[in-house]
C-alpha cells in the first residue's frame, strides 16, 4: 500500500503509478482549497522549496472536445465606407484647411491664409454639391458653411481685397439660416471705414446696432464707438459729440471722454470742454484701489513683497491704469491752453483739478507743460522758476526738471549753469540719456571733445537709438578729424531717420572734407530732392562741380542758387566771372552791378564793371565809372592805374593822376619792405611761409587762389570801336580785377 502522506514514494512503482492531476476538477470547494494549501505548506516544509507549475509558459491546454477544429476561417472582407462617412472625412479636411488658414494669418502670411481659405471654400462647395446629388441637402453642416464663408471674407479683408470681402459677407447675410449673421455688418462697416466711405460705414454700424440685443450692452457700446469715430473722420463733429455724450452718460470710458473733448476742441466749445474734463476725472482709474491696499498692507508688514513671476492680473491692471492716465494727460494738455483767455490761468485751473482728483503723475506733467509754454513765449526766467519748483518732488520729476533747466541755460548761453543742472539731472537719474546729452553738449562748447565723446557714447549705451547723442557724436568725431567714425555715426543715424535734412547734409559734408567730391555730390543731390530751394546747397554743388572741372554743371547750380537767393555775393561773383571769361561782358556787368548794389562800399565791383566796359570798347562808360570810383576812393591804386591808362588812350590829361599813382606806389612798396623786414620771408604766408596754427583767414586766402580770376580773359579779336575820343595808341591794358572774395568752403 502506498503511503498517502507521501505522494512521491516510488517504492511500489511497479504496482502503482504516481498520482496525477489529470482530469481533476478545476474548481474545488472551499475545504479543498484549504486542504491543498495545507498540503502545499507541508510539502514546502518537507522539500524546502517552492512549488512550480508544470505548464509551458504562454500556452494553455485546449478545453476538452476542441482538439480538432479544422483549418482557420478566412479573413473578413473590409466593409465599404458609407456615404455619410465619406462626407465626414471631407468635412474634417475642410476643418484642417480652415485651421491652416487661421494659423497662416496669425503668422502674417496673408497670401497663404487666403489660398487655404479658398481651398476650404472649394471643398465645402463640393460637399454641398454631392449632398444635393444624393438628395441629402437637409444634412448639410450649415455651421461649417458659415465659418467657411466668414473665414474667406476675413482673409480677403486681410489682403486688402475689400470688394471680394464685402461680397462674401453679403452671401452670409442673405442666408436666413444665420440670424446671428447681422453682427457681420460691423465687419462690413470696418471695410467701408478703411475705404473712407464713412456714410456707408455708419449705415452698416447702425444696422448692426439695431439687430443687437439689449442684453449685449458691451457690444452695443463698441458699435457706438465706431459710429462716433466715423463721424469724427467725416468731420461731422456735432454728430460725433451726440454719440459720445450718449456713451458717456451710459458707460463712461476714458477713450470716449478724450474723443469727446477733441470734438469739443474742434468746435471751440470751451464751457463744455471744462464740464466733460471734470466728468473725465470722475471715472475710476483701474488698479488704483488695489495698489493702495497692497501698499497699506506692506506698510503694516502683513504681506511680503511678491517674489518670482509677476501676477498677470496685476500687470493687466497696471497697463489699464497707464492707458487711463495717458488719456487724462492728453485731455488736460488739450484743455489747459483753450478754456481761458490767459493760458497760464487755464494751466493753473487744470493743475488744481488734477490735484483734487489725486493724480500727481498727470499734475507733474502739466507743470512741465506750463514751463514749456514759458519757453515758447521766450519767458526763460519764469520757465526756470517753474522747473525749480520740482526740487521738492520725487527724484524722477527732479531729474526731468533739472534736465529742462539745463537745456534752458544752454539756450541762454549760460553754459556754466547748464552744466551744473546737467550734473544734477545725472545725479538723480544716471540712466537719463537726455541729461547725458546735455552734459556732453556743455563739454563740446568748452572744446573738451574727448570727454564730450564719452558722455555721448554713454547716452547711446543707455538708449541705443538716442538721435541727439548719435548726431552730436558724429559732430565730435568730425571736429576731432576722425572722419571715418563721424561718417559711421551719421550713416547709422540715417538708417533711423532717413528723411532728416541735417543728417544728409553732414554725410555729404564729411565726404567733402575727405576729398571724395563725387560722393559728396551724390549726397548733396539727395538733399536737393528734399529741399530744392536751398540756395546754400545749390551753391555748394556748383563749387564742387567747379572743382571737378565741370563748368556746365557748376554754372547751372550757381544760376539755380542765384534764382532762389539773388543776394548771395559769392555766387554773384562766380557767375560774373564766368560770363567775363566767356567774353559775355554784358551779362557779367549785370551780375557785377547787382554785387555793387549789395556791397556799395566795395570798390572791386565797380572796377570789374569798368574793366568790362573797356573790353567792350566802351571807353567813355569805363572812364565815367573810374571817375566815380576816384571820387569815392581817391587813394585807390587800381582806380588810379585805370584812369591813367584810359585817359592816356583817349588823349586826355592824365599827368595829375600819374603823379599821384607814383607816390602811392612808392608808399606801398615801402610798406611791403618794412613788413618783410619785420616778419621775414619765411613767416609770410604770401611768400611760401607757413603761419603758425590754423586761421580762418588762411583758409579764405587759400580759397581765393582757387577762385577763377580775370587775368587770363582774352581780348576781343575784332578791331575796337570807340564810343568817342581818339583811338588809343597803346593797346596794353593792366586791368586789376581786385579780390573777388572767397568761394564756398
């Protein structure tokens, strides 16, 4: 017999096989489970190891009776899509195109956005056609159709295709299935507004307003704002005032109040401006209460200062407060000089109103505006007093006031005081670019160019596009002779303000200084297109073309300069000499006579007129001019020499003039000998010397040597005819045209 307590006893294996679990019941009773667990425990105790399954991993025995099931069944044939499923897929494709269109518009790629919108509209139209063929129009997705046309109209509008956008909006409005589509008339009104068709825009806005429910109060106010703005652009300020007053009586707003004051300003309604400005100050400024509460709690140490990322709501309220204060400030600056006969009284009234409304920021701005009004009226002392009142204000306002005081003293040429207040402004606000510029200007005036350069560079470091600092830095570099650096500064500034006449002139002048005349002419030409009547620039171009040996262009620009400024003496001189060199003495006389009218005490113009008469063989006219010169300047050597020569040629008495000429010549020669003995040939710039230092007179003399003179003017080839008197025996002429003056430098 086998021992039931030991199922693995193999002593009697030949008589009895080992026990097997085959065909045992799979689910036993609770007692069986308990007994088995006890058996397992006993086996574990006996064998010392855990029991393991004898089934292969991942495989299970088949249930009885299913060992032979035959071959596998064939694969199921995929069912065909229904028509409704196809329509759904096509609608999903339309949705994807609409999203792509919206995304492209967000990226400012309006052309791609329009193409996607058109493609979506085409596919949606195809869906409707297919449903019509299948007699299922009642299942058309009308919401999708609405959005397709709305998106298409929106993209047409974004691309500036106004008529196409209006057509798309009209298609939606004609469909009675979209009762909410009347709001789209606002979009149509916006398009008409952009086209300056304000009557049509107002019509659309009013139709949208009529169809808007009373519950949607915010929407109605926005539409009314559009109506009021359309009236303003249409210059119907009375109608605009009615609309804005209606809004202010219902839901007062800062931008509406400001627009209302602008309309009243346009019509000169002073009393109403005062009334509505006071109403504007009564509107609650967003964020004020929250800031005051937070400051109070911080003072009581109940909350700590926020650390980390800023609160989005707080940032939003801060922006709204900034916007509201901007409207109040703009309205105050509009009202103050308008409501009273005395502008200062108006400013004082507005300042008191702002003080009562507890708006110190705007109050300080109006104080500065009042000071600037003093500046415009040349009341510098009162302006300075007004600015000095800011000494008791906060640091920011004090820095602003000190900066303005520095500028005022600079205008008054009190550079010491200007520098003191510039230092004070920098002390209160080191990162005030305007104060740094004022400090640099004071150093520039004192010829401390290196320190001025440092302050201008610091101002640029604070504010990279500080126009004043960049311009003044270019001037400093030019004064120091660093022309390449100066050119870089002015060219950088030209990219910021490309239409500035001063910047274009400085670029041209720097090119002129470094000898690049063609580049200088190019920039002067650009400048002439912007200021075609500037006689100085025209004369500059004439001079540069003259240096380039382009006589035709030089004369052209000299004549243009003379046309706009007939009193410019150097241009008159150049034109007169040009005509004299061309043997056009009649025209030359016209210019020299104009020069004599401008400078009647300059003898050289009469000498040139007389010489022109001589070359025209009009000796009697020349003699009369010489005699007039002698009566005014009896010791003029050039005049005496001309008188002696022409009287000798005409057979008139000349001995008296000849004797006087000899005496003056000897005195002149003695004077020159004395000067040579005192200074020496080596120090006289007229004799090849180099005078010490730079002198403006040296520059002018250098220019005179380059100016055209009359020494090489040819005599007429035809025989001379005389207006009267005897034919001259001596044909030699010793004309002295005198100093013609300096050309442009």
